[in-house]
C-alpha cells in the first residue's frame, strides 16, 4: 500500500513507511501490558476487547485526513493487536494438555502464516482496485465481527481463574527468576536475531547478486511462509516420530543448510528450495520454543508468553540492525553464514537442554 499512501498524502516512500514502523513499535512494546491484563481479567475477554480496539484503529485509518492521523491510527492498531496472538498462545496453554499443546500451537501457526500470506495479497488487491482506504475498511469490518463474536461467546466470564493481581515489574521479575524461563527467553531472542536478520536481506541479495527484480525476489521469499505451512501440517506426525527434541535439532540443521545455500548458491534457482527449507526449519524450532514458553510460569501464563513474544520482537529488531552494519562492511553472504552457524548451534544446544530437562524430570 505504501506507494498509494505516499501519493495520497504527497509524501515520500520513507515518510509513508512511518505507518509501518509505528505499528511495529507499538505492537512490540504493548505485549508486555496485555500479558498481565489477560492473567488478571481472563485471556479470552482481553483478546475480544483488543480485537474490537483494532476495529477503531482500522476505521480511523480508513478515514485518515492526513499522514500523521494515519500514523496515529496505526499506533492504536499495533497497540491493540499486541493483545491477540500472545494471549491466544497463553489461552491454549491454559486449556490444552502439554502432550497435545505443540500440535495445537502448530495449527495456530498455520493460521497466522496463512493470514500473513493472504493479507499481503488481499491488501495489494484491494489497494489496486478499490483504494488503500477500502483495505483498512475491510479490516475494520473483520475485527468488529470477530471481536464481537468472541466477547459474546465468553459471556463476560474468563475461561480460566484469574491470577491474583501483582505489580507489572514484580510479575515479570518473578518469571525471569525462573532458570528455565531465562533459558527460553535468551534462546528466542537469539533465534529471532539470527533468523530474521538473514530473512530481511534475502530479497536484496537476490536482486544484487542474480539480478532478480524486487517483486521476483519477494516471490522467492514467500516460500519461507510456505515452509511454515508445510511444518504446521506435518507437526503432529513429526512429534510422534522424533519428539520435540528432534524437532529442535531438525529446525537448526534445516536453517543452517538453507541459509548457507542462499549465501553461496551459484544460481538463484537454488534459493527456491532453500527458502522453503528455511521456513520449515524456523517454525520447527520456534514452535518448540513456543510450547515451552506456555509452560514457563503456569500461574502467570499470559505475562510469560507476552515476555517471550517481546524478547522475540526485540531480538529481531536488534539482529536486523546489526546485520545492516555487517552488510555495509562485508556482504550479505557473511550475514547468511553467521546466521547458518548460529542457528545450528542454537537448535542443537537447545535440544540438548530440553533432553537433559526431561531426563532429570
């Protein structure tokens, strides 16, 4: 939508891109607030309220008279959307037994990945045919419909007993004081930094090294999401065959092979299966981390999963920033090799820690 938004407000592409960064920053920071709210007032109720708040942000964006108004609307939408996915993961943790939890979280993963792929396509289609305002209007209708349905379904009562209120800082400190929770949070931050720093530079790498147009390079990177869908459809079978430790190892190995291939492939055709394998590997490892995140602090599961999501978000941001400096000084191939080696170690070492934890009980 950025070109259309820039044209509508007579702004540069960089100025229009503030609507994206504003959403992302609000989304990353506000997750820390929604976790304790979900624990205190009931996760489904807070998810429903957050979804309805997204309606307000999307409707305000559809009618925005200025770029500043549009940016503020996206801040509201990002802040509200922060209460949806992490609390949904925490609610699954409350209601699904641990043995089945990773498979159910994989189904949630499938929905999120499909939503991202469909959203990019539908957003572009609506922007090209009816205009970018229609895209935000359609979002408002979707959020209003499903937010209202969710609140009606909960009947105003939480799905699980609310946690006792405690201070925001005190609650997060209690989670961080748990040794296994610290391990999960550190690992997901490193995973986010390594995986997304590589992913962010695949289009530029394909464009500069092989001469692909940016739309062609973007289509290649879309296979990363397809790899995630493949994982989500096979997760239950894989869990039965190799278990969560096996999935963590497979995830690290797949990403290592894939990113090394992308970095040093003699032809862009090699990057097609590599992106698919990278997506499969990332979600195999990340889904295992998600499952453990829902068990870090069962008495404050909403806060724990929110902290997990926030560590992933800031790991991504830090990783991409560092990778940009590496690209400027060396090349994109160096970024891919660092990510490949780092993710291999992360997958193998995390699998070892999980296995040791199971043995020790």
